[in-house]
C-alpha cells in the first residue's frame, strides 16, 4: 500500500525564507526544507493498481496553464484545547482552487474517496508536541503573522508518496505533471 497526495513544491529560495522562521518555539518539530509544499489533495492509502489509476487520471489535470501563488500570514490548526500544526497561509487563488478540485476529481475517478475536510491551502511548518505552551504558540504566530512572499510561479505539480517515520513523514515524488 502507498500513502499518496498531490502537491506543489515550494521553491528553494522561498523554503529558505520559511526555514529562517522555524525557531523560537519549544515543542515544535520543524519540517525540513524538502518537505515544504502546498497539498492539493490527500488520498491516503492506496494499492499499487489504484496508484497507477490515479497517476493516469491526474494527466487530465495537466495543461490548465501556469499561475502564481503567494504566501500570506501564519496560523495553527487544532481545537479549542490544543494546537497541533503551525502553517504558512496562502493568498486566495482561484487557479489553485481549480487545480485542487481537478486533483480531487482525479482521485474520485480512480476510486479514492476524497477527504471530507474543506480545502485550506497552506504550507505545514511544524507539528507541535502536546506539551507546547499555548502562550508561546500565540506569541510565535503574532511575531510572524506579517509573512508575505513574492509571487511563486506554479507550472507543475506532483504525485507524492509518504512514509511515516519516527522523525516525521518522508516524501518521494512519484510523478510530475506540467500545467
């Protein structure tokens, strides 16, 4: 079984800018540069055959044309009791939402049920340990919330596999698609 998702890789120069913000918060497990991406669709566990069907269906999402995205602000996912993920947000982008919808539709055609969560494009910066201090999390967000990136040209996306390890997930680009 393969654990699959589609994503847009963050360019190295933007990733390095994000990496400079990845400090000053005890209890944060910061994501390495090569793991920074914008997820388009998460498919979860799939057999090799389903993965092949998905890779084929994703070709229908190609060719929509390049577009730009930009990072804007930071925040945290969690519930009222505990934050578990720090992220960098993105400015609203209709082409990004359309591409994400095409990736979800490709998954449905390949027999992969879509996630129930609403699509919220972001770049995961860190996973937070349960003992991370909520006041320190809030202070980190306040200190970095003015994050803005220059426009990032998106002319491709990838189908990635994910392997869970004790140090976090390791991602492998399985196939690339041009826009």
